[in-house]
C-alpha cells in the first residue's frame, strides 16, 4: 500500500501479519524510511514502559508515520519474543507468591521443599550438589493463636492486617539466616532454612522459641478506636541433618507436632 507516494513502502494492517510473510519471502521490497519518518524501533525505544502487547500493537500499527524495513521487522519480532518470555517468567514468579502477604504460598513452599529433597538425596549427584548447598534443613511451622477471635471481634480487614504483619516479621526473620517464609494457608505459616551447621531437635526448638518471643513482642493491630490489639503466634521447629534416614514429610510432621505442643502450654 502506498503511504508517501513510493511504490515500495508498506503499511501493516492491525492484527494482520501477512505483510511480514511477504517481506520474508521477498514478494514486497523494503527500503529505509524517508527523512521525516520515524522507524518502528525509534517509537518503541522512546517509550519507557512497553509491554509485549504494546510492542505487538506497534508492530502492526496503521500509523502512517511508521515505516519499517525488513531487518527492523525481524529484529522487532525477536524483541517481542524476548519480552513475552520475560513476562512469562514474571507471571511464573507471581504464581508461587501469596496474594495477600507477598511471601511464598503453598505451591512455592512445596517447590522449595522439592529442591531440598533433591539436594539431600544419597546419590552421587546429590553429594556433588551438597558441596555447594548446605545439607542441614530447619523447618518451622507458625500458627496465629486465636486468629478466629480477631476476625470475629474486629472484622476480616483487621484479620488481614494481622496476617500481613505476621508474614512481614517471619520474612525478615527468615532472610536474616538465608531462609524463606511462606503462608501455608489461612493463619498458618512456615519458615524453611538450610544451614551448614548441624543441630539437634532440641536446639531447633530453642531457635523456634526465640523467634516466637521476638515476633510476639511486635504483633498488634489497631482497632477502630486506635487501641492496640495484641496477638501471638506459636512456633514449632524440627531439623533434618545430612545423612539421616528421614524424609521431608517427616520433618514437616515433627515441626507441626512441636507447634501444637507450644500452643497447648
């Protein structure tokens, strides 16, 4: 189609990539855009925030001021593919995060635990992996005490505030030791850590008690009158040292049992 009077110029109809095929097969010759026209690449590079959808829209734009040549066409298509891949990775990351608190969700935690299982396998490959990854796993289960009472008394908005506060404290605590925090579901959370120093179950329980006391001193939300509504968590911990004949599932059950013992004090 003639845009500026030149026989070999091309306008790409929106959502119609037939012209791209014609360009690739040589049915339509291309030339550099005339002076006074901006290239598609220029238009995209001057935009500070262009998604793959925006890029596709630009690629098939009907703007008469945008003209492309063959090299630009395929360069931009490659750019589109790269941006689509980047967005796919972004959505993949979002799929393992809890929407309310921002920490890992159950899927994200399971993914981390599966990776831990691989590193702890008693195979040659596992031994090689453990050279660069610590082989001692600490796992903590965290439960908000009387959370239903918070919801029933102060409303679900305050309950959500409480959950976000717990998650923030746990995340900070986990990051200090290179671990990760997760929301397992409802008012239950977890911390997963790997350590280069082995420890006993008793020592793991001492660590969980210290974390519990630290976090409990920080937890409160404000009611509608601006008064502090304090609440607490119970934490149970367990450890799996390299070489032990136990599974990750057993580790989780031990931490859960320890948590309920703390809660029943």
